[in-house]
C-alpha cells in the first residue's frame, strides 16, 4: 500500500501495477496482530485487568482466525474490546468505486461491481475506505429482522423500472455492507432464534442469501458477538448450531483486585475541570470507592446475576469529586479534595446501578450505607493498624470532641493536627507528605471515621454533620 503522502491508485489498472495484494480479513487481522506482538506493542490499549486472563485468549482467537463470542456480565469491557479490533485492520482498503458492499477490485461479488469492471476494465475507478468504515455493529433486539441484517427488496428501485429478478433491486443489510470488515452483534441471545438461523451461512459458508433470489454473495467477514450470562439462560438463548460456528468463546470478568479497579476508574472518569479549582482524589478514598464495588459483588443483598458494573466505580468517583467541588465552592475554597462526608453523596450514583435483593420497602439505602461503611473500614484496616493510633485515642479519652461536616472548612479540620499532635504522623502518611489544608482535612476525617467504625470512637451524625468523641 502506498505510504502516507503518496497518491493511492485511483483505477483498477493502477492498483495492479502498485503490487497491492488482496487478503481475507482474518488473514489481515492475523498479520497485524503478529506485527504488534513482535513489536511488543499492546494489542488493546486501554483495556485493563485482562492481561493474564482474557487478552491471551483473544490473541489466540485472532491468530487462529476464529470468530469470537464474548460471554460476561455488564460493564466488563466487551464492547470496548470489540471496537478495539478495528485498530488491527489496515489503515485503508481499496474498493470498487460506488460499491455498497466494499467489493474487492480483484474479486468483485456484487452485480454493480461486476458490471463496472466488465465495462471499464483497468480504467474502473477505485476508492479507499478507512478502518471505521469497515466496522458494523448491531444491538440485537427481539424486533431485529433478516432485512436489517441481510437485506430486502427495495420498492423504490422496483418503482424505477427494474424487474424483481434483478439483483440491483436489493437493499443490502448491515452484514453485506460490512463485507471485508468486522461485524459485531451485541447481546446476541436477544436476537430471535429464527433470525439467528440467518447467520449460520455467514459463519460457515461465508455467504448470504436474500429471500427467494438466486443470489449468492460470498462475504469476507470477521464476526464477533457479546452475550450476558443472565440473558443467555433466561431472556433468550443462542441456538446450538450458531454457537457451534463460533471458533472461540471467551469469558470476561470484573477486575480481580482493587488496584485495577482504581486504575480503570481514573482512566474512564470524566475529568472535573473548572477554572480556579484544583482537584485531587486521595488514594485512600479512591480505594474506598473501588472497594465498595468489590464488596457489592460479594454481597448477598445484591443481585449477582445482573452484575455490578465497573461503571459503578466510575460514576461513584465522579459523584465524589462533584460533591467535594460543590462543598468547596460554597466555602470559597480552591482546593477540591473529597472527604468522608462526601461519601454520603454516593447513594444516588450507587442505587441506580445495583439491584438490591430485598422484599422490604426502602431497604436499598440501608444496604448502600452498610456497603459504604464496610468499604471505609476495609481500607482503614489495610492502611492504618489500630495500635499506631492509640495516642490519638488517648486524646479523645481525655475529653476531646471533633466536629466535621459540609459547613466546616478544610483549614478548620486541618488545625486538628495542632490540637491533637498524635494525628500528625498517620495523617501525613495518608497524604504522602502533602500538607495542604484540604489534603490534611481529608486524611483527618478518614482517621476519625476509621476509629469510629473500629468501635474506638463514638459518632453522632445528622444532616451532613458529624461529631466524634471518646467512648
């Protein structure tokens, strides 16, 4: 293929002279996958947590030339991986000019392309399409028809005077229009079984047949699909002959550790950019947000069949920052650092993303509150052993009382390390040496809440305010 800046062949004759060779799309994907592996480049940039599990299986499928079905719960990067496959296609591909199904100039299959080459020969005009134009995607729904996927008679073309027996009266569906590319079907079990039958030829014989026409289109397609195990067993199923035609079935999963979940949340969350504000999420609170999702995936009170998406972690981190920013703006502060008090805002972004298993009305909020407390306690125990905080407890046993809340400035809370010197060491350890009032205030609240949840301090909380005192 001509390098960037060099004009590409514009006719069939020029294409022949350029030395360009036509290869099947699976061979093209394999060739480019091999090149990335040899170069040590990531096959799927931005997909985290699958390096040792899912991605090796997907690489094997590409090298083997297998069509793939991803099986996994919502929010497990299935669609992201499917769309990332486009990056393994060549940058540009020549087609017969005006072809609706990306006809190979050296091997045309549509009536339009065959007629054009028969009429013009080596002067047949060629156009080039990019990677994105070689990707087709369809969300499977019960009302999806064969016409959507394969094609149908176009009444307008018939009205123009063509005979019904003329192949040119056909309106091609999504599958033929993705010829020489990648076609993806999301939530495959939702596709009616009689429509799934229409895909059998695409996967095995590599052709499509439209209604009663004697039309055979030998398509060159890499087919990928996704399915949710819940849908797979309850709302629908993949018919056995179709499932058998997929070369590889790859099971996805949620992040296996909190560190990966945090990395995904940082990558996917929308940056909070407001002029004049500096935003920073303390690592211990990022861990709390990620741990909340991990605990929800283990909770008997949460419907595990529907899954707990990584989108929960992303949405919760965005909500945490938003609430901290709202508080900072009202207090006239420029440093936005979330605190324990901001975790209360996570109820709105959590309840809509998990299904609570409860027959009691209004129990959703209690389950979320319990998960939040458990997440804070888990991270607290991991970061600060209680034995190191005994001097802090002694200060409270001596009558110390601390007030926190949305109306308490960061400077006021930060001053506690002067009132209670024993707080200074653990707080600076949590902040990584950051002595800004906002960072210190966040760490102070985390220490106090951790001591309360460890049953070392009493806490009175109401309406966005909290008071900590000795037991």
